[in-house]
């Protein structure tokens, strides 16, 4: 029996550096050059007797009873049916747990000379936009500021392929415009549109986690797209503390949501909650009963106290938060329940 994932034969993800893989969850060590798009057996080496190392994320999720990404490809049986376009790191935000690979704003802040990474896919669109295409997934960077996104939609419309294609997005919802183009007019020519909005909190806490965003603008776009949008929440050490209040807000406004448990960078994951904050973390998780499914809550609980070096890793957490607060003139640290702990651990030698 071999590892059974339909993405191997029927899906492809394109990255900013010009590499490809079956899906976004595949290990970065596995990626292949975009020239392999012409090879129909490009990922066949993943059809191994035991689950391949490259697919460990899905394997681990399934072992924990969580939904794995490979479930998205069930039913695919011909040609290239799912394409994930993330071919640029061009973004207008500097989210706290992102980095220069997926945000050129991060790269500029870190003074990386080649801050914007972009793979020109114009010469590969014949292989990507096939007659079998069922779903087209855009993320980034931020897809709504990417010229490639708008060009691809227009090409599909011009070639009379759009009516059979469903569009899926991961977007920060900070803008829905590109020059004079009307996204709603273009969307009307496609089979369906579904947006995962990367929103982890609301108000000032949201603006500090998703640096550069304006909550009022995002909230307005969220309500404007109510029938097409799902709020996709990354659960981390930055937002777990008041997560139940945010989920109540979403429920009160009849907005759907889903969650992803952050596993990297490790210093922002729940594994780094130090012993003195474990009780507060568990209390915060207790409030999620009835708001999240049991398997997710169980997975969250299992992370708290799971790391032997949590206390030393949390020092990295604090340094990361405070340094970015300083560089960006933000105040995330003041919005999180870390001050008492930090004073005791960092300033105790002054007592």
C-alpha cells in the first residue's frame, strides 16, 4: 500500500523562488524547479509504501485527529485540477509570525537587498491553467496587490474557462482594489469565490499582530464579503489569551471561522508558554469550550507545558515582541499578559 494523496498527480503549488511542490504543506526540502511542470510524473517519488517525510504535516495532523490538507484533494482523478499560486512575497503587511520569505515589507525592515522575490509564471500558464482546472488558490504575499493575480483572472475569462473554476484566497482583506479593476465584476464570471481571511483578533491587538493593517478597513471588507468569507485564525502565544472574546464577536456577527495552530516560528507557538503562565493559558483554553471542536481544544492543551525549555524559549518570545515594538513604534507587549512575568524574570536581579 502506498501513500495516497491526490495532490501528487493533480495539484501543484508555485513558490516565490521558482520552485514547486504538490501542496503548501509539503516539506520545503522536497521542492522541485518550476521547469518540472512539463513532467506529468513530477511528484511520483512521493508514492512510497510508508508516508513520506515530505508529508509529515498531514501525517501528524491525522494522528492527532485533526483535518489534514490532503483531504482537500479527494475526488480528483484527471490532469491538473488544483493550482496554488504564491509566486511572490509582495505584501503590504508585516505580520508578527511571518518573515521576508512571504513579505517584502519584512525584507525591507531587515534591510535585505533583494527584498521582493517574484517568479515570472507567464511562460508556465499553459501548464497551470489547464482545461481540467477545478480550483485556483491565491495567497502570497497578498494576492490582491499582485498583478499576476489580476492577469490570470482576466486570461481565464478571455479563454472562456472561468465558469468552471472556483477561486480560493488567503487574504489579509486590507484592500480589494487594483488600479481601476473591479474584483466583483471579475468574480461574477467564475464558478464560485471563497476567501480565507487572515484575521486573528480585532481592534488594536489585530493591528499589532498584523502590523500595517487597519482594523476598521478590514472589518468593513469582512462585512462586505460576508457570504464569501471565512475568518482563518492562527492560534499562537500572541492571541490565545483573549481568543474566546474574538470568537464570540465572530459568532455575534454571524461570520464563519476556522483555526490553524501555529507551529512555527517556535518561539511564538503555545509550546513556549512558561510554567508560571500555564494556568492562565489553560484558563484561556477553558473559555473556548463550545467555540472550537474538541480535537482542536485537546491539541491546544497538549502544547502547554510540552517543552522542557519553554522558559528559555519564552525569553526569545519576549525579545521578539519588544524589539518589533521598538522598531515599529507599536505596543503589542502592553496588550499581552506578560508584564508581571517579565518584570520578575528580567528585573529580579535588581531586587
